[in-house]
C-alpha cells in the first residue's frame, strides 16, 4: 500500500507502508497509521448512531494512549501498525485479525 486514506467529517486515517499476502492468503506488513481529528469522532458517530457518543469517546481516549503526537500537527497522532500472518498489532499490542484472503 503506498497510501490509503479514509475520511469522515474532519477526521481521517491514513496508512502508508508495505503489505504482502502469503500463498495461504495471510496478510503481513508494516504500516504507519496517521490519525487526524480524533476529538471529532464522538460527535460524528453520535450523530449517526444515537447514544454511542460516550463509548466512542472512551475508544478515542484509548487510541490516544497508544499513539504518538505529531510535532507539526497538534490534531494528528501516529502509530506503527504491524500485521503478521493476519494478526494486527499497534506496537506490541494485538488489536485484531484479518482473515485469510481467498483467491
């Protein structure tokens, strides 16, 4: 992946780096993840799904704890995203799985 950006309202997530897929369909790679405008997510999601604002605010707080501030952009945070055989980690902490891709 050279660069992939997802934008919603004033918030965005941009991933850049390299990924590969094994013969068995397992994804591996290393990406830099830049998150911008996390503070706006609770209101954005709360507007789409009533009563979710508080939970999203808690998730944003947790994400902020595992990411680094960007020196030249006070609204941005960076995190290394590592994928090993489908297991996705932010730094050393596993956060999810990508099922094998089928060809």
